[in-house]
């Protein structure tokens, strides 16, 4: 129960940081992802040919949490693959796929 409570509180906190009307169906662009991540990851080259190589575990976790909160989707550690984290385009495709699963 404590884990569930922590998860709910964290989701509420992240939703406060990254508000979005989750009912909105929209195409996710790499620029949407860039604007969300630039402030949280200022030292990461978001234009890298292989974004995953720019990230440490905290960077990966930050991306998963921000995208989850902003788009109202559930991203798990299994989603943190080199393929999904290759570029801003692949992150946008991941978000779109998760939105369609809802």
C-alpha cells in the first residue's frame, strides 16, 4: 500500500510540473519532446545521433518520468531500450504508441 501511495503522490507531483489535457489527441513531434527535456537535461545533446549514449541512469529515469507525467502514459523500465531512446523522433514514436494503447 505504501508503494502505491508513493506512486500516486509522485504522479500527482509530476502532473503538477507537466500539466497537459490528457484527453487531447495530437501528433507528438520531436520539438514537443525537445521543449520538455531541454530544461531538465541541459547537459545532454538532444540532437545526438544516438541519444541513449548521452544518458546516464538518472537521465533515462528523468526522461521516463517527464514523458509519463506530461502525456499521462505509463512508461516502465522495459521501455528504456536503446531503440526507444535513440533520438527525439524515437521518443515521440514511443509516446504516440503508448497514447494509442490507452
